[in-house]
C-alpha cells in the first residue's frame, strides 16, 4: 500500500453529472434490457425462518414496472410522495424502483417506527400513497386516520378492508412501463433525520445524489465492484447507510445484495456471510462489537470470503479495529456522512493507511474542511465544525449534497455558512490529514447505529399520564457506544405505584410510539430535575452518576 496514492486520487477526481439521470433506470431497468443481463442475481433473500428466495434483475425490473403502473392508476404524479415502510426485503427494492420510475419522491421509513414517528413523517411529507409490509401494517393502519393526505395504502403480507393487496394490484398491471423523462436535478428521495413533529427535518435528495455517494462507497469497499462481489448489510434499507451506502450503489453496479429479515445476532451474521459468500459489507460498530465478542476465530469456524467492511455512525475504536485485522484478515474502513451528505469522509485501506479511531480523509470529489467560529479552516489539531462545500476543488457542484429540507427554507438556510454546509459534528485534523471526531454541537447522540434526538424521547415520555417531567441522556456502553437513560419526575397521583412495573410501562410506551432503539434501557425516578438558567432540564448534570453499562446488562435488557 502506498500512502502517496491519496493525493493523486483526490486531486484528479472530477464530477460528471449528465442532465438526464434516473435512479430507477441505472439501478434496475438497464440490467434487464437483454435476457442475459437480466438473469443476473439482484437480491438473495432469507426470512426469519430460513426460507430463501432469489430475485434476478429481470424480476426486479418487471415487478417494479407492474407496481409503477398501479401507482399511476392511483393518481400518483411526478413530485408526489410515496412512503415505503418495509423491512429489508426484495419488495422494498421493487417499491423504491417503481416510485422513482414514476417521477414521484420516495419516502423510506423504518418498519420499526411507532405510531407517533410514522404519523408525524407521513403528515409532514403529505404522502399520497404508503406501501407497507406486515411488519409495519398495524402501525400504519393506526396512523392512517390522522393522515388526511394519505389516499391509498398498498399492503404486502396482510389483509385489511382499507388496503389494496400487493398481489392483487400487481396481477392487474402490465409488465412494461414508460417512464417520464427524469433529470439528474429532480427530487428522488425524502429522508428524515431524527426529530419530533415540531423538529422534523426531511432532507430532499436528487436523482444525482447516488452519483455523489459513489466515490465514498467504492473507496470504503476497497474498489467495489469486482467480478465475484456480493454485498450485505444488517442496516435497514430505509436508512441512509442501508439505502445510499448499500442497496442503491450495489444495484447501480449490477451486483447481488443479500436481504435478511429478523433481528441481528452475531451467529446469524457469520452464517449469512458464509452462506452467500459475502465479499463486501456495511456493518455498524455495534454489530462488529457483538461479532467480536461472539467469536475469536471466525475464519476457522466459518468459510468467509470477506474482502472489505465499511462502518459508520460512531468511532469503531481500537479493539474492534484490531480484531478485524487479526481475525478477519482485513482493515475496516471507518466512514462519516449524514442524511444530507452521504459518505464524504473515510478510509480505503488498500489505497491509503487507516488509523484506528480516525474518521479518515475526505473522499475524492468532496471538498471538506474543519471550520472555526469565523468560518475559516482550523489549524492542525484545533477542533472545529466539519463542513462540506457546495463545490469541489475544481469548482464543480458536489452532487452528494442534499438540495433542501422539505418545506423549510429557514432551516435549510441555517445549515449553510456561505457555500459551506455545516454538519453539526466537531472534529480536528492531524498533521497527516486524518480527521478525528469530537462529538456534536447539539444534544444528539448515536445508539445502536441510530442518531438519537433526546428531545423526541422526552416529549414522548411527558405525554404519558403518569409523567410530569422527563430528561434523557446518553450512557456510555462498551457494545453500542451509547445507550438511552431517562430521568422521570412522576405526577403526585402516580408516585405510589410499583416503580418496576411503571418503568416497564414507560419503556413500552416509547417503543410503541417511537422506535425500539429509542426506548430507554434504564429509567430512574427522581423528585425533580436540575434546572438550567434557561429553565430547561439539565441534560448532562446526572451524567457523572451513571456507570458504564456492562455487556451482560445490555444482553439482559434485550430479552
């Protein structure tokens, strides 16, 4: 490996964005134009029971065409929003391609979202149609009466009087579809960051956003694709990492990706990697830590074909970094990005040296800097704001950058300082040009690979009839990085209840209304919350009282 490759790769890269560019065409339909290409495997699918299925590119394209015809007959027009609320499965990919084929904007939402989270996003997006599977069906049906703009629901794997069954809809549609002319600058995706109804931020990504993601994807996957490459990630395909950093680029290159239903476990992860001869993976740090604790000899126990792993969301740390090198025979590539700008910093271990714990370096095509409070680049070692410029070093517009926040010009404007888009993350740069993360300016933190907004959980807890006030903090944990802890002040009428039962009740309240990863692992009942001078709860005041959560405690909490 030659460290001198980086300056040449970075300085020589130039964007080439065509005027017309369709994600649906580039990621599916073009591979099905002729029979030979169409027989290529697009998706290996395995459900919780171990039942397996294979989707070719021809099947993916044909299914998407049928669904696109159905959407048009429902009145979906270019620019309309179509929510896709599904677990990781081939039909999610087909729904995405179908929506994009019509010129509508896809709104991917996690099938694990609770009632409040789903309803808030559907209302904010003014989604016209929702496509849901059986995992998300009950929650969607509960949210539907509160979403007046939602005209139709397409359901997969369940029946209800108010939905149109997936199979019934497709059975009546032709396999050919004529897509409208789609420009690279047209909106394609509406991806939501963590937030509440009052603070929701939906980032609008254009059709060309995938082009902007490709340098980081290719580099972090050690120059993907190679002829035998097979991709897998346990991250949901409705999340930025699972969608922009896994599903879409894999399909763009015409390679197979593995889809799996069910909860993550390290044993199953190793089995999937072995069974499908996975060569490339995107694994959150929490997943890698669990795999590290599960096996010290994975290459002896399993026949692995892994050649590259990318990870993101938080620092991997020296332990998992060295475990990958010793026990998997590869150096993991840490990456950094946001919903608004996917994978702009990171490593590529076969092209330039990686440092354990470092975010890496800016990927080719992205002009990144650490800015001080005056908007000037910081000196080496100084901490400042990570920012991405609208233009690369050659003056070409960077296609990775989001176009705006949905229906919120003020928040969009506040995200920028001139041509610099501020990430809200803090970092320093060492003398070798490597970036080192130093947290966030706001109160958000990462847990289980998800960005957590404490305010959203506090509002949810405060909505329970027993709760007077609530404050949420991050608790350090050796597996998941951070866990959610809540401090709760009860109303006087509920202070004599059984605290253990009430704690479980509040946990389920958050889980059912928001998402599993937002559920507090621990709840401490206190007589009052410390107050700040601005009358808000002192979020970090209790932090010193909270010990490091053990791995055994987390395993117990998940049962």
